[in-house]
C-alpha cells in the first residue's frame, strides 16, 4: 500500500492568504507542466488554509518517495515549508472529506 506524508507549505511573513493561494496555484501549475510525474504523486490537498505563527499554511499528502523531490521544487520556487516527518505516514483512506480533497490527475 502506498504511504503518504504530510507536506505543509507556509506563506511568507506578511503575505496574505489570497497572495499565498495565488503563489501556490502558480507553483502547482508549473510543476504539472514541467514535472507531471512528480505532480501525480501528490494525492490530496487540505480543503482549508491553516495558520501557524500568524502565517497561512496549506497541507498536502504526497507519496513518501516523492516528498524530497517535491520539497526541492518548493524550495527552488521560494515556497517555504515545514520539514516533512518521514516517519509520520498516512494511507489514502485517511485523506477524506470534509478535510481533504483528492487531486485530479
């Protein structure tokens, strides 16, 4: 069974949720166009933004084996993220609504 890890992207200090959302949309569109194989390994997205330390966050479930490549792409695009815990894994059955939605591939 495929294992997933939780990847949490974090807005820049002072960045609004709307601006962060637009930046994430641009990032995922770029990844889809330039590296579709890695994009397909992103299984689900949280349905709502979170807040950590006054900064907006967004969570994604990513195949454990793809987390390094996806976080490298995030870093290259200037998107901050919480370090991924490789020991904290999930199955796709834990990514259910109303908290998660599965990405179309």
